[in-house]
C-alpha cells in the first residue's frame, strides 16, 4: 500500500478537525515550520476571508484550503512568531483575534502525573478555567478530564457557543484536554462541548472545576479569578491553628441561607452574601454561638434540594452573589470572632444533564454498575471512590474550601451511605466487597486520606461526620484505626432525647433510660449533639411543637431541653428557629417568623439560648472534658419516679465544676435534696423557669448553701426548690 504524502496526511487530519474528531488540533492548526518557511493554519468555517497579522507587521492573506480551513505560507522565516488573525464574516463583519493554536500547553508533565495518581492536592489550580498570562498574553487556560471523549471544545460568549471554533488538545494518556484561549476575560460564560467516543453524541457540560456559575436555573460556568479578594483574618487563622478543638467550646448555629431572613419589601428575596455577613454576624454575637454552619453552598441546580444535590463543587451558589461576596461573609464572621462550617456532600450527586453524570458519555465520576453507582433514596449517582481521578477531585475540593475560602470546618453529609455498600439497598441490589462484606473499602480509604490531609495542612480546622450507625472510631485518628474525623454527630442521643421530651410527663418515668442511656457511650467518640434541620421538616414538626402540653408547658419543655443539651457532654448544634421556639415547621421558601420575638414567650426562649451560650463559654467544666469520663459524674440517674436527673460536669482546671439538676415533671418540688461535690455556697447560674425567660419565677433566689450531709455519693448536699419542667445549673461561688 502506498504511503501517504505529508500533504495527504495533513489533509486527512484537517478533515478530522472539520468533522470534530481530532484529539490534537495543534498538530496541524497554528504556526508550524514548513520547508524553508512557516505555515499558519486556522479553522473558521463561516469566514469569507482571513488575513494573518504578524507581530513584525504586514497583512498576509490566507487561502481557504478545505471546508473552512485557511492557510498562509510565509517563506524565509525558520522561527515561529506571535500573530493575530483578521477574520471577515458575511456582511463585512470583521474580528481581529489571537490564534489559540499558536500557544504551547499550560499543563506540565508533573501536573498530569499527579492527577493520574490521584495525588494533586491543588488540582483546582491547574484544572477548569484559569485566567493566566501565557507567553506574555492574557487569556484563560481551560482544562477538563474526559478520557473517553472523541473530542472536546470550549464554547461560550467569546465564540457564539460554536463548538467548531475552539477544539481542545488531548494531553497524552491522562484523559485531560487543554486549550489556552487568549483575550478571554473574567465574567465570560462557557461550557465544554464533549463528543462522546461511542456514537459521537454531543454533550454540553458545565465545568466540574468552575469557580463561578450563572444564577440558576441557568447552568453555564463563568470565568473567575481567585486572586482578587483581600483577606484580613490573619489573626483568626493564626490563633485557630494553635487550638485543641476538642477542649474548646463549640456551639453551632445551623443556617439555610435562602430562608434565614428574607427582604419582604423587595419581592421577598433572600439576603445577599454581603447583607447576610452583617445581619448574621450581629445576630450570632447577640445569641452567643461560637460558629455558624451553613447548609450546602456549592452550586446546585434545584433550590428545593437545600444544596444537597451539588452540580458544581468548586463554586459558591450564585443565588446570593459573587464568589468574593461569599469570601466577604467568611472574612466578616472571622472579624467578629465567629467560625464558619460548611455542609459538604461527597456521597452522591444529581443526574442533571449539564453536571457530572455521564460526563464524557460514560460513567466517569460514578460507578457504571447501578448497584454501586446509583443512590436509591435520592435518585442520584454515587461517586466511584476507587478511581484515582474521582478521589482526587473530591479531596482537592475539600482542601479548596479551606484554602481559598478560609472555612473552619466541613460537616460531611451522609457518611453512612458511603461506608456501607448495602445502604438503603435490598438483597441482590448491591455488590459485596472482595471479602464478601458490606463495608465500602474504597470509600473508607477515601475518607481516611481526606481527613489525614486536612489535619496535616489546616491545623485547627475540623471535619465533622454526619454518621448514624455504630461504626467504630469515626472520630479517632487514622493511625489509631479510626476514620480520622474530629467530631461525629450523635444521632442516637438526638433520637432518644427528642423521644423522651415528646412524651407527656405522666409517662416519662417509663422512658427515663432514654436520657441516661447515652452516657454509656458518650465518651466512645468525640460527639456533637445535633438538633438539626432534619428534625423540623417533612411533617416532623418544629422543636417546640414536639413538646407536650399547653403553650406554657411547650415553652417550658423546650427551655428545659435546650439547657439539658447545653449541660450534656458533647458539642452543640441547633438549627435556626429553634432558638426562639418557632412553632411552624421549617419552610425553605419562607423566612423565619421573626415577628414572634414580639411575644415574651418566644423572646424568653431566645434570651435563654443567649445565656446558655455565654455561660457555656465561661465555664470550662461544660466543654473541656467533653470526651472524657472524668468530665461527667451522675448524682441522680435513677430518680425516674420524680422525673428528676442530676449530674456534675467537671473541668481539667482545678475545682471547676457545674452541677445540673433537671425536674422534667410539671410539678414543683420543694425541699428536694441533691448531693454536691463540696460543702459551701453555690451560685444558681441558670434557672430555665426564671421570669426573664417567661417562666413562673420559682427557684432558689440565685444561691444555695450546702450542708455537710452526704448524699448521692457526695460529701455535701442541699435542699433545693425545683421548678416545674426546668433545668438548674449551679457552680461554686
């Protein structure tokens, strides 16, 4: 068979470009040595004429070679040079632009190697759309992973969304495609047009690494430079890095940005990030919380998912403003002494056509087998944690939020769904691991690697697991056989406690163990006690409406629940609205009912939460030994007939302790004896029945004197007045 000439080979490759199936367009487009000169080729299928404008001057006409491919030969020059092309379209519309095919790649061999190994910790700095100066020219370097694609194009505002004009080059066997497009700037909308390897189906996908997006329901990615915002939280970040997170107070206020507070007079819109920065910081300072936890902020196509079906993992949602506006929110919270945690969702992702699913026409980010790659509960895909590139995408994303947005923690959603291969699946609907078991070894390895890297790179930042099973050592370091999280949500405590408090007090004596059982395992993990959004939606009712009795009793029960929670071992988390007893179940499309604070009953609950937080932070006994048995001692665990419980919280600091006494019956108890750790005077730190909280005002007048009479295993005791449905705190003084 006769070998094709160079000319025939080039013609064949140019035909592949015309047919959008060439993986390396730079081989024939752009500027290339050719004999005793150079040749410039460009593909502009609808052009009438094109001229080359070399940097050294002149205007050289190009000849149309085939189907929109134009070529110009320049004799006598052996070196390549910078140039522009002047393109004329019908109607004498003329554009002058630089040729993207005249530039070398913006990715290096080490980038490709580490990405392939799954070890590129700053992957976002090399993928996606990066505004750069390349060979002295400003523009955007585009990169995307689509290993089975036949070809990939960048489409956007700069090329009328025409996939013929900016086809990318495949970077060897990495599966990554790259193209530098000069003179494209910030704010430009774009997507990747992917032609699948089998069948040539054209897929229009948003950028998995996009730093910014259009406002939903629009789905285009937007070019954004991460280097403009000026942080001023150096002091906060420096101090955070020196802290032992387990010995610090953590009182977390969980917030849904879209519905926390809305602007009724402006179409009932949500607050912007910048508006939220000031309003939320002021409110959190007023109520005393140490941290805010935001439900997912990463861009998501459907607002009703509350952010738990993420479309763009590297972009804060555009619903509330620009990415730097979100940075402003974080920076301002830090300036006010408030930490910020973000809900993060690595367990599953939605099936929207523009997003990660079937990204290059194949199961790329997800498992191909639906028994592994589909999540039946949520109708979503499951990440393939065994694939290097997928694991790298997620780990780099977690590091991205810490690095680029200065977050103080990530709360990892639905950890159990990752740990277990049979999660929400019936027999025959899941694939066992290599040992025949139900543990997802790849997901476990992913979480351990993730948590180790966060601990190493960002000391003082935390990883929190929403994990609802008895999986051991979730919050222990990986070198001790754990998963490496800093905290685990105590879902068992939450279920038992809410079940107890929902009972009419006449029946509570039969459910006493629901408040005592949690102390049998309270020190097996580093726990966070959550009363989260999940408990006040889908017909579950609000916190206050879970409480039994009339309106007064409901408020008294809620106050007692909150004071019980704040005294119990474990860090605290409360969803918005719970701090003032909102009666309505949470609605993500409506503002909280702030007008209720005009009522003294609701204002009293809010005042109590503020005092709980201030007392909690002021008394190390309530937080610095949360995870150690020495920090807790029962005084009266078994007074079920009276619905009374009492215990001591102790600090590592000498002599520091707080006595908590709960009377969870509607009957006031006069002269009720409780043991105290030492003889002397005790200040009544807190009384949830105080008039300032809209209670009845019963109590101990702010002070008790103990007697040298042993009781509850202690050397001293005191006769107390226990108000109905109340919790009291005492400390030496």
